[in-house]
C-alpha cells in the first residue's frame, strides 16, 4: 500500500514540477524562444546521427541515399501520372467518353480484388493465431 502511495505521490510531484517548468518557460521572452526554435530547426535540417562526429549525416532525418530514393520514386510517380493522363486523353479522343465507364469498371474490379485479398488474409491470419485482434489484458 505504501508503495502505491509513494508512486502516486511521485507522479503528482512530477506533474507539479512539469507545470512549474512550463510556467517558468512562459516567462521567458521571445528572444530565447526564437533562438531555441532556430537551433531546433537547424538540427532538423542537418545533423550527424546520434550527434557524433563519426555518425551518418542526416538531412531532415534522412541520409543522402534515402533522399535520392525518395526523389526517384517521386519522379517515377509523376512520369506514371503523365503517361496515364496521356493514355486516357488519347483513348477519350479516339473512343469517346465510354472510355471513362470502362476505366471505372476496371477500377471497381481491382478494388474488389484488393478487398477480397484483405479479407482472405485476415481470415487466414485469424485461423493461424486464433484471434482477430490481440487483446492486452493489463491491470486496470
């Protein structure tokens, strides 16, 4: 019983200390707050991993190689969108607006196939694990 009271008391003291720190933080003028904001932004834009000189260089939390992959995927996405737009435009000019209905039907079939695959995967997972969702029965 005394352990629970000590735990409760320490958590209340921690909350009070956090409120006191927050109140003290509000008293600080805009200059130090602005300087801290700029420092945090600089750290976000570039820093070494784990703040060690030997760590990897991180730019917005990613390495240069990861940024290359992100930009390549973005370029591939936009090239794909451009090709799709050009193909749809050419089909509409050639065959008229029925192309849109055909596209909508194909899109619906693909969505139904994806939903069916998710349902089948969920059923198989449930059969293997016995439960659909894991229930955490903690204290309380």
